[in-house]
C-alpha cells in the first residue's frame, strides 16, 4: 500500500467512493483499517465519510488517529 501522502486526496472528502481503488487505499491508510473493514463499514452505514469513520471507531477497527483531509498536502 502506498504512503498516504502519495495518494491523491479524494475528490469529495465527505464521501467514501468504494469504486475507486485509489480512494480505498487512501481511506485504509488514513483510518488504519483493512479494505475488508472499510467495505463492511460502508455497507453498514453508507458512504458518508464521518459515519464510516465513527463506525470504524465504534467497532474498534481504527488503529490510529485519522489524518486531516486537508487537500493542501
């Protein structure tokens, strides 16, 4: 998996697009979860990024502090 700094920031940081490989990689790196955990979270709560992140936290699947979604990086 590439370093999150080399992966483009999602076009819409408020939505998790599971159809874009690069976004899956970014979100997994950002939230410290596996692809399977990310996909399960989206299936459970929808594609709203804050809800997905909260679900991962509540499920104990987020393993590190989230990175800022600041697109200026």
